[in-house]
């Protein structure tokens, strides 16, 4: 199954809701009135786009429909698809060229962080890369054990310490092992809580210093894992993490039927953080690089 088909499957509920609502809003009308635009705005907000993002989309939609003399629902959907693709495009690529490159993964417990790391390892391993995992979320024993299970499933090695160990020490040992073993990519599971921002900021700063010192020229990503089904709460989490971490991209999990697809737009527009990977199912290969064109096409019904 290709990425577009996975998007279509994961976004079916959102797509069906949007299609039906847009058709209903425009039924019997041969022009786009202010009332219809108000309804379209409400439809977008109900899809978790957020009010400010919906305003931006509707502003562009007004201009485009007027310029192109669009009157039918199909034309509106096409215009929305183009606008959404443009809003989401840019910076979604992940360049892992240096050897090794390193990905630090953060996110609160329960969003699918450890699972995403395992799937990320499997994705890069399937591309022929030698991957090493570091279990640096040491404040929860289950996180270490779970990551071990995923390492086995993905067929990659893992570096771990005991529960309660210094996360930065785990990152240091993982980097040393990665350099010694000539790995292509190091992926470290890090902070899994937000209740003490000061402590978390200090912990991450220590980790960054170690990476700067030990891998000064390495390609680096700091990916934040968010649960798509939590809507605005996911956006709020991203805002909090952005205050204390150098987030370069988002891994959006659970975009597999229950989530409202507009949350992707909300995150990108409100926070200016690109979505780089999305989880569209439970399988080992269901974490995929994000594609703005494919996402927009799947959300607005392109076959």
C-alpha cells in the first residue's frame, strides 16, 4: 500500500465529514455568499484546524474562488486542496547524510513515542541504514523495556542503562557505541514528561552539549511526538515543548481514523514546526515520511 493510499485510509473519516459538510453548505446555491464562507470556516475549525489557521485558509479561498470564478462544491474542494498543500509544504524532509546522523525524540508518555522510535528505526533499517537506539528516557522502566522490544522487531541494536540513570550518560554511551560500530543513524529516546519544565530544560541542555561535543558536524533532528487524536491538546503540548527544546519537526501519531486531519494544519501554521512523519496504522511499516501534496489530496477527496 502506497503512502497516498495510507493517507486516504487514515483520513477517511475526516474526508467524509468535510465532503458532506461542504456539499451541504453549498447545496442549492449558485454563488459563494458570506454565509457559505462562514459555514466553511466552521467546518474547518470543527476539523481541528484552529481558528487562526481557518481564517488564513478562508482568506486565500476567497481570493482564489473570486479570481477563478469558482461556484461549485467540487471547485471549492479543489481550491482547498491546493491551499492546504501550499500551507503544509516546505521543511518536511529529513536529511540524514552524515555518518552517523542523530535523531533525538521527545514527547510526553502515552503519545506513542517509544512505538514511533521503533517504527522509525525499522523505516531506516529497511533503507539499508545501520541504526542504533539509545534508551535515554530513563525515568520509566517500562519505556526501556518497550524500546528493547521494538529494537528486536526492527532488527537494530540498543544501548541502555538502568532505570533512573542519567539520560545524558545514556546518550553519550550511545554516541560512542555508534561511532565505534560505524552506524549510519543514532536514534535516542529522551524526555517523556513535562511536569517539571526547569528540570527538563536542564536535562535537554546537557544532552545537546554532549551531542555538540561528540558529534559536532552531524546532521541532527529533534522530533516531537504528538497524538493526533488529542486535537488542540497536541498543539498545546507542542507550544510547551517548543519553549524548552530545539524542536525541528513533528512525528504525528494515530492519524488512522479517529483523528481529525485539520490538526496537521493547526500545528504547522500555529507553531511553524513542520510535520515530518505520520503514523497511519499499527503495523511496523505504518510510520511514513509526511508528504504535503498526498495529505491534501487524501483530505479533500482526490482519487
